[in-house]
C-alpha cells in the first residue's frame, strides 16, 4: 500500500510527538496505527519465531529408514547388489522368492531379509565366486536366505556386531586340510551372533579366529566332515574371550564337532 503524506509536515510531526495518525488519509491510517501501537511488530516477531521453530523441527527430525524390494520383476530392483548400492545405513532390503546368481558385498549397515515363497527361501548363488556374501560394515543383519555356490566361503565377515539368523547355508567344498574353506569365517570379530541357521556343509562350517563377545546358538549342523564350530585363538595381544556356544544340534559321523 502507498500512503499519501500531507505536504505541510503537520501530520508527520503529530505522528512523531503523539502517535496521532488522524492527519493521514483513511486508507493509510489503519496501517500506521498498527505500526505505532506495536501490533504489526508483534505479528512479525511471532511469525519469525514460528518460522524458526519449524526449521528446528525439520533439522532435528530423524531421517526415516527406507525399505527396498528385490525380485525378478515388479520390485524396486532385480539385483540385490544394485539395491545394496542404492541403500543407506539403517535401510532394509526385502529379497523376495527367486534364484539370484550374484556374489554380494555389503558395505553399509543394512538389514537383508528374505521373504519366503512357495519355493522356499530366496537363493543367493555366488556362481563359483570366492565368497557368497562379504560383510564389510558393522551392524549388518541377514536372515531367511539360502546361500550357496561359493568357492571358498559362503559368508566372509570383516566387521563387528553382525547377525546371521535363520539362514540355510549349502557349502559342499571339501578339502584335505582342516580350517580351510569354511562355510562362515572371519577373524578378530566382536559381537557376532549366529542363530537358528541350518548348515549343509561337507568340510568345516563355522571357523572364527580370535572372536570376542560372540554367540552361536540354536543352529543345526548336518553331517560336516570337518569342524562344526572351530574357535581359533592365535595367542595374539587380543585373544578370544566372552563366547557362548549353546543349544546347537550336530549330526556328525566324522570330524571334530566343536573345537
């Protein structure tokens, strides 16, 4: 709005001395009255406070974790590795029924969860690669998957506080030397949990070097020819400690069981 000001200056003088706006035209006096009384200033202050509060709420709100789906068609991705690469820490990847021929490298804190279909758990087939799944980030959770096809180990663990739950691991690799090419392996790990998994393994199954605060419970080991579970302490400056192995079922005609 444009406010006309009388030319003799009397209106401005009266406004300055007494807050009197009567000397101004009607359309301008209402606005000036709000300015003089502080109403407009108060409104602007309140508006700025509200705006700042909204900004604080936005800045302080946690980022919601995303869930990505993987299946042969009709999902967010057809490749599990592509979904991993697109995800961020804390996200979930739901892997639906299918046979996925791809070794996986998980380098962020994710939940990889299989969704069983009429054909059973989704199959992760390494296709003859050295490792089926390599865990490089801490805090990864993997469940309800069938993992097979690796040449060295089905799962290689290179990070801490990971969870393997309700997996089917098929690893027919046979060697004449113990503690080589185990189904699941890693060294100097902390906080590993392996539970409710089924292992169909011909050689060694779970071989951990210098683990700490680990838990291997409620698993089923079906007729391995080597160690079902081997905890290896190298006598290093950080030796093995605080492990729990309990409630496992072992069917074994040869090999060393737990060692």
